[in-house]
C-alpha cells in the first residue's frame, strides 16, 4: 500500500512538472507573438560543415559558397582561396593584391610568374619568383 502511494505521488509530481513546463512554453510563445519577438537561437554550424563548404567553394571556384560559411576565420580563408585561384587561373598579378597577407600575395605572384614562364617559354618571369625552390624549378623547366 505504501509503495503504491509512493508511485502515485511520483507520477503526479512528474505530471505537474510537465504541465507547468508546457504552460510556461505556451505563455512564452504567446508573449512572443504579441510582442513580435521570437526566442530563436542563432543557427549554428560545425567546423566540419564549414570546411565542407570551403572544399566545395575551392573546387568549384564559386565565391558565393563562401558566404554560407558562418565561422569568420573559415569564411575569410575561403574568400582568400577563391581570390588566389582566380588570380592564378587568369594569370593576373593585379588580382593578387586583394589578398590580405604578404605570404598569400607572394605565393600568388610566384605561381602566376611560374605559369607565365612555362606557358610563354620566357625565363624572365622566373627571375620575378621569390621562392628559391620554385625559382630554380622555373629556370630548369622554362629553359
């Protein structure tokens, strides 16, 4: 008998907690509807999801995909990668200037000069390359 009473009390307590919880949520939703506000958490994105978008953008060259990345650092990396790819693809050194770090600018320019040296068979472009190993490779291949 005592065990049955205890179980009934526990069940009633749980039901009371659940009903109170549901009532509070309903009141909050009604208040939000009347005031025009909503209690929504900002969308979250995992690093893996952001890196997957980075990979897609880099593979396709589509900079609009970068805008879907919610993590600032990864979105910036995406934008930089796309800018660098476009500069190298177009063999346009002026496009390297939009890159934010000197390292990225230098790598971008070195790649463009290497491509130009090889495609035009013009060793003068090799002299513009700052990376020593790349410069040596350029001199061997463009000659």
